[in-house]
C-alpha cells in the first residue's frame, strides 16, 4: 500500500484525494496546507494526518509519494524538498514558473533518486485518447494544421497570487497554453520548430497577459495557431484538427466530433466512467510500483515551460 501525501488543499486537491481513496494500492496518509482548516476538510473521511508545514509532514510521515498542489511559485521549493529526501513527487502543472526552476527540480530528483511527474492531464481525456488513435492510424488522412480558441473571463474570482507574474509566471498563456501544448505534444509527438506570438493586456492593469495569439511551426509541415482572450465574453473552448481527408473538432476538451470529406460531423462515443484524475493517479501508482506508466515526466514538463517562455518573451 503506497502512502500518499497532498501538499496544498485547494479545489484540485479534492479530486486528487478522491483518486487516492478509490485506488486499491494507495492510501491518503497526510494532507498539508498553511490553512489547517483546509487540510482538515480535505482529510475528512480518511485517517490522514494534517499539517500546516510540509517540512514537518515530510519529517514525521513515512511517505512513498506526495502530490504538490500549490501556487506556481512554490512548486520548485516544495518539490526540491521532497525529491532530495527520496520522496516521489507528482507536481501539478505548470512544472514551475521558468526553465531554471525546472532544472533545479530535475537535479533534486536525480540527487534523491526519486521520480518526478508533472500533472499534465490532456493524455487522460477520453476525447484526446480517441483522437490520438485517429491521428496515428491516419483515419482522416494527413494532419495539416491545428487551431484553438479559448475565451474566458480570466480575472473573475482569482486569488491575488494568480494575477502576479512573479508568482504565477504569467497569465492566460501560462495557465491555458500549458494545456494546449500538452495536447499538441501528446497527440502529435512533435517538437516546436519556431514560435511567433502577439501577447498583451488590454483588459486591465494587471501585470500578466490577458490576450494572446500564438503561431507554432511543428514537424512534418504542420502548423498550429492558438487564440486566448480574457475579456468578459461568453465562454468558448474549441480545438480543430484539419486533415487531408476530413476534420476533427474537440469542445471543452471532452467532446469529440469527426467528419470525413463532404460529410456531417459525427459525435464520438467515449467512455467517461473513470475521471482523468483517476487515470493519471493510476498511472502514477504503476510508476511507483516499477511498472511502465503513461505519465508526463520532468523533461516533458520542462519542454512545455520552454515554449511558454518563448511565447512570453
């Protein structure tokens, strides 16, 4: 039975807790948050100990792994502390606020002989898993280009650290383009050859980007264009993959439509019985047990941050 700790008891921590509790080979051993009441709330229904200091948790608990669910600027410090002590770590995305910090996390993992996984979730979405089969099997021919638009009232109900570039690493690009890049890297298995971007903030006076248009040149003559906007407009999130013999469209990352030439879109029948968070944790447990696992490793997480740095230059 693998003993798991959670560091940071925010909204996403509840999903991690549920995934841990449902897994037959894992138990939630400890929860940490500087607001001890949040840690206690997250630990409800389990025998997990609660802490306000992750260093104390690391010293007192015999943990096999931790899940770091902290503000972006704290990822490096917490991960390094656990990794250097040989405690396997799953860190929420983005891996860190820059590639320098990513490198420090990788060095700590090597020093401690611990495994470091980054919580990039796109590979666990049923729609993306099905689309990867379509791409790999060339059911719609050769992929030509990809477009994505994501519009959201980004500044509504955000914590203060999320709107500070030094703490968040960026705004709408750091938060949402990380998902887009994860999707591209997983689905296409490609590298980014060149980056062009227009990034600004015409929404308010915050020091993070509020809108961006990004053009990536990928391998095999494929291009990808993304548009993000944080204005107070109707929410929309759509990714379209154009092929030589058809098109695939994904809405909200979880609904897949495909169409061959001169045909109407057909909605794919997908299995939603197991949540992406549960699938991710299941793969993490495989890794802890020495099995082959479908996870995003530290090099993958660093690659995402490297492209984001280029976009934000």
